[in-house]
């Protein structure tokens, strides 16, 4: 990796987010520009063309450079499949399992995802979030010690247990995707309004926190509360979000995969709006949170991979 520049990209199911970065003398990534493209499920297999449309001007200006990709682009629905690294595992093992190929004589690397087996014999997987955990660990050496629980809210929210720098286990919840499906394609919501009504959101949190069963019945209350004048239609999305986020958080704080008594706080990494919602839900359960800037964590993860590639060259 001799170039002074690199393209790093989180290529998920719905979108491609790429950064042009300069590699400084300390191997630190300095972002110069950002570009966006279509996600893995939306390009009809035209992966190279989509990547070229995002990066063409950068390559024209700065010359050929390596490209580092993470996310669903390495799944079996992506460009090339990068097999999962099985947990428990250190994040530095990711660089040992990169999928490498070339595009227009430029080296392209795909970061593998990670898998784990839960105590109910159910497998779980992630792609993209493992790089964020890697970046989070690299930001401060003391994070390599002790037990930490990270929450990465998104379409498929990840709860990740890190123990002495190793990812022990993680759990996925489909909170974001369920919200999208139920708010857009169900009888619950007549008019989608994604502006947060905090009181209505907290009503959903409260319902989810005390309801131990009949999750789908709780969700149906989005409709019945509107019918009987207990919920304004314009606040129904916030109430639905509260139920879904609340159920997600309640499941996490009562999970058998980790002991919350050993967890000092939950580290939140994600989009600002989603992080705020999960923060409210966690504080409702008296769980302390620390929030982290997602772009900084992402770049720190890519930076660690690039250091390991350069060390191996």
C-alpha cells in the first residue's frame, strides 16, 4: 500500500458511503472528501460500475490508490464473499482474512464480517459493525482491558460484548427494519412522521419496559390508541419507535449473554437521532451511556486495517 491516498467505504444493503482519505506520516487517515452511491441490494450486481461512479473524480485527481470496503459488499449478496471470522476473536484477526482482488490495476480489500453462536444454539452475524468495534478499541488503549458492552443502533442493531479486547459474543435485533416495515406497510400508521415526539416515544418505552410478553399486542396498541383518542396520529411513529427501541433495550439489559452487573455503562455508536433514542431507553432502565462519534470510530477501524496491510507488505 504505497499510495499516499486511500478510499475507504462502508457499503451496506441500502447505501454506499465512501471517504477519500490521505494517509499521513503516522498512518493516520485524514478525510478529504465523501461520496455516496447505491447499496448492495440496489445496484443489480453492477458493483464495479457503482464504485467507479463514486471514485472516478478522486482517482483522476490523485491517481490510482487502494480501496478498502466493509459491510454487506462482502456478504453472499455482495461483490465477493469474505468468510466470517468466528467469535470469540480479537479484531486484529480481521486483517488476516481480507478478501483481495483488483479493479483497473488497483488493489481492493474487503473486510470480513464476524459470526458467533449464542447460548440457545442460534448463530448471529455482522458485517461493518466489527470494523467500528475495532476502531473503538484502537482509540484508547485502556479499552483493551475489562468488559464492555457496545450498542450500535441501525437497521439491524448490534449489541456487542467485548472482554479484554476480544469480541466474545454479540446479538442482532431488527429494530430499524421493523420500524421501516411497520411504519410504511402496515395498518398501524396512516401518515409517516419521523420527527420525534419525545412524550409519545417515552410512552412506547414505558409500555415495552413493563410488558413481558405479547410483543405483537403491544405493537397493535399503536392503532388502538389512535382509535380511542389516546394517541395523536402525527405522534404514532414516535410511539411505535418507542415500543420497538424499548423492547430492544429491555431484551439487552435482561440478556443471558452478559451480566449487566459487570457492565459499567453502554457505549453507543451510531447516527445521532438513533443514539438519542437508545440513550433515552437505556436511561429509563438506569443504565449509564457514553456516546461516540460514528465517523471517527469508522475511520479509526479502517486505519487499523491499513496499518496491518502495510506491515504485511
